């Protein structure tokens, strides 16, 4: 008989836990909602970020951290490894003017194609001039100036350009993130 009641007690405990979580999610007690449980093997970066604590990572009701990293080998960028972490309170507290300039520079399809071609090994003005729909050489230089002003592209020599080495991985991450925002995420990237 007692074994018949154990499932009921288990159910009651699960219901009680769900009620507690709903209360937290609705903010009735002023407590922060619990972070979702993640598979530490599959989401190792999130598990590591969960270990971050302190005022740098939790301030004024904003908590968390952003981590991005990459390893890339491209004909135009070489072999690169890169990582960065930004505590979320700092990201939300800062002005975003510099970010807006970079996003504006990358927000043009022709400029994105210039960056892609530079990463794939193209570097001369003549090679870049072959981009369909680019227009005149004056328009190419206008796009290159915008990318240079944002710090994404550098002029290596006269008539030769490249993506700045310290900007290769961040630029690819921005492009990949933008593609994710506009497309259905794969199973590996689904937020929990």
C-alpha cells in the first residue's frame, strides 16, 4: 500500500516545485528566476559562464555574461584564434555608438561581399571590382572607406586590402549571429 502512495508524493513534490518556479518567473517574491538546466557536455560554455559570480556579472537586476570565441583559417586572414567575454551588466550599461558604426558598415550586402572576398584571399582593388552589382571604382573605394572607418578592413599596401587580423573572428561571429537571427536555428544552437 505504501508503495502506491509514493508516486502521489512524488507528483506532489513535482507540482510544488513547478508552483515555486512559476512564482519566481512571475516575480512575486522579487527573486531571480532559476537559470535553465543545461547539459554540461553539450553546452560546456554555458556551464562555465554559470560559474561567474560577483558584482561584475550581477548588478541592478541584470546578470550574466556573453562569451564568444573562434578559430579560423582563411586565405585572406591566416590562422587565428580569438576569444572574448563581456559581463552583461557592462554591455547594457555602455554606449553602443561604436557597435552601431560596425553594424552599419557590415549592414550593406556589397560591403559584406567585400569582407567575404577579402577573407577568401582576394585583396586587390581589381579583384574586388569583380563583385557583381558593385558599380564604379569610386563606389568600391567608398565601401572600403566605410569598412576602414569601422576598423574592419585595413589597407595593407597601395591597392591591397585585408580584414584586420583582430577583427576576423568577431566579424565572422557577427555575420553568423545575424544569419541565426534571420533563420531557423539548428538543434545545437537552440536556446533553452
